[in-house]
């Protein structure tokens, strides 16, 4: 199994919570596997092999489709907490007792709730391009997100150039490289998320993002060492939310990358893997 | 010369701008040396050998006393720009044409002005526990700084426990280790800064820290790749100022460490050296 990579790892299935979860597992087995939680409307195939294979050299990587998405059965719940409950059920169904959890964007919200619900199941947490409950501009899609996701594209993949990268020449060039990399896997790909996914996820995002009194107080429940990563100029979940996470989590380190938008980890995959690997190994 | 360390490097002297500058130079020669710019009321001996010797394994390190401080002659100027002009003269007097510049606190303000004045002289910039012109709470010493620096201590070194470390048990323990380490050098130490240093530095800080229209605009002049580092809870130059630096510099990465105050690099010296070394080698 150690010889599988992002491109070759077969899609496997496991049942939990009445859902048949699709997942792929590869990399160097031994320590706590790193569980990847995907963004809005994404599938396992939207992860960047430069990132996943980068981690897989030193640790086991597990990608999965949460309930109702792509190759997994069931319905997408309309709350982040229910998405997290499904993810915890999936992790436990694999027989795992301790994991590291990485979440990107929507997946970062789910990762926070996995950590709160899972307790000792989670060893360390990595939050990428994400924010806290009731964060700045999180009650609805930001105006920039509405423009990016509402536009039409000749090649639908190009939506990610606007969502994940800045307008600079260097960032757009990195974005084109990312689009190329996430299409490298040609066999056994996931189907795209169906039309029921986005509305349910938007409803969940809205409920979670709504400002409340003491919105950030819940973060005190996350005692695990946490690494927060984002770009300097995230227009999907504003960068200030990464700062707010760091300031309110009990044990968090923050890294912000220059000239980068929501997908900074795909713009600087080698640097991201190095930073996160060092954090996970500390 | 490669065999010198923080403890053994002799104090040397060079003349420039009518000042006799004291400095120490050690580490692996070859690339751009890393020039250290010291904080309020500090001398070469306040640098942490865990940091300086950590860097010296891979690169050349230069510590110096700016004009009017400790073993250097001259007067402390009452502006950051004049301090930077003295530093540039010192660097050029060593015959150096390209350097990396690291500044901590007041030294971070000087480092910014060195970069603006020095142009191509500076390759990369590292700003630690510092802030921008007219930053938040920078027009005067913060209330916390006034309390820490105004108090009496049985052992005067203990002022740094409050200035550089948080009240947590872990941070205070790290602080005690730092106090021990910066006293390890026993021979050829600097004298303490004399009583004329602090008033001049406070005047310079006040002028530089005063809020003006478009206070942060000058940062666009710093094209060099920059790494901004601070603790989560800096009470001397508030942590938000590190975020403001990152957001306004054209090419800056930010790292904030957990449960750390102004002296985060002394609380996590190994992590700090690893992060900065990776940045300088990118």
C-alpha cells in the first residue's frame, strides 16, 4: 500500500452512520494519518497532488467525500455540526483512534467541529483558508465569492483561478499549474458534486457564519495545537478571520503567505508542505 | 574565523560616519551575512545564543552596537531614520554589498528604514516583534510597556521576563532559560547602555510611531521579500501591528507563535531559526 500515490490510490468504501463513504488512503503508514476535509462543492479530486503526495512521503494521507458528495452516498446535511458528526463516524469506521485533521475553507469549519466533537480522536489540527463561527463577512458568501461562483467559464475549472488565486501574474500562473495538477489523475476519478450539494452547503455556511454574542468563545474548547494558514488576500473567507482564529484559539500558530488568495497552499505547495510537516512533527 | 561562536567571537571595531562601531562577526561565511538590529536599551549581549548560533551554522551573523550604545562611540540619534543611516554606514564600512537584515522591536523599525535607505544593499528582511510607522499603540510606550519598564527588579535582567514573555508557566519558564543563556558569555561583554540611551530612543520611537495620514504607504517602498514574526500576545508592540505590516508590505509572510509575547523568538528559538533559515534560503 505504501506504493500508492494521489494518482494511483484506489477509491475504497466504508459504511458508517448509514452512509457509504468513499475514500483514498496512501502514504507512509505509522503515525497519526492526516485526514483532509474538502471545500465548498469540491470532491477528492480537487486536492492538489503536490500537497497530498508531499505529505505522503512522511505520513499517511486520507482523502474522503463527506456524505452526499461525489462517490459517497447519503445527503449533504445543512449544518456544519452534522457534517462533522459524519466525518467522525467515517474516521472511527476506519478503526482509527488518533488522527491529524486538515480542513480547507468549508472543510476548515468542519475540521473545527470534528475536533470539538472528537476530543482525543484528534491529535493536531490544520486550518487553511478558513475562519471562526460568526467571522468577518462569513454570514453570507462574500461579494467577491458571489461574483466568482456566479460567473460562467468556458472551462468550468477556471472558477478556481478566481477563487483561489490573486489577479497577479505570478499567482495566476501558479493557478494554471494547480489546474493542470488536479487533472493529472485520469482513472477512477470522482464524479462532480451534484446540484443538491451547493444549496445545502450554503445553508450550513450561513448558519455557522452568522454573528452571535461571544462568537469566538467556542474556540477555547480546542486545546489541540493548531496551525492556521492563509494567503495575504483571501477574498472568499477574508484573511482577518485567520488572524481571529489564531488570537482566540488556546494554542495556535498563524502563517500568512504573500500575494495569495484563498488557495495559498496550492500557490506555494512545497512551502506549505514543509511548514505543516514541521508543525505536525514538533 | 568559522570557529567563533556567540560566546567567543571577539568584539571588533570599524569607523564610519565619525563613529567607532563595535561589532561581532561569526558563523559560516559565504552568502549574505545576517545583520542583527537590537531592541530598546539593549546591547549585543542581549541577543540569544540559541538564536544567533542557530543561524551561524548556515550563514554569517553580525551583531553590532549602533551609535551611542554600549561599546560604540557617538550619540544615540533621536530619529529612526538617523539610526538607520548610521547602520547603513556601518554595513558599508565592513565592505559588504549585500546583506540580510533582521530587526527586533525598535531594531525592526531601524531595519525597515535600512531597507528603504539601503536599496540593493538589502537582500531579504526579517521583522520580529515590531510594527509600522504610526501603528496601533505606537505613538507612546504602551501602558503595559510603561508598567514593565517602570517597575523595580531585584535582578535587573528580570525586566525581560515581563517584556518578552507571557504570564503563563510555560512562557515564564522559557524566559528563565533565555535569561540564563544571554548571560553565558562571560568575557568581553558589552557595558550596559548608559542613561542617555533610553530618552533618545523613546523620542525616536514617539516620532516614528505617531499616526499620520496614509501611515502605511511607505511600506510599498520595501520590495524585498520580508518575513514578519511575532508572538500571539505582544504587549510591547501590539501583535496587530505584525498583521498590518504583512498586509501592507508588497511581499511579506507572517508567522505568529502561540502563547508568546514580544520575545517569541526567544521562547521558541529552534522553531524561529528553522522558519527564518527556510525563508532566507528560499
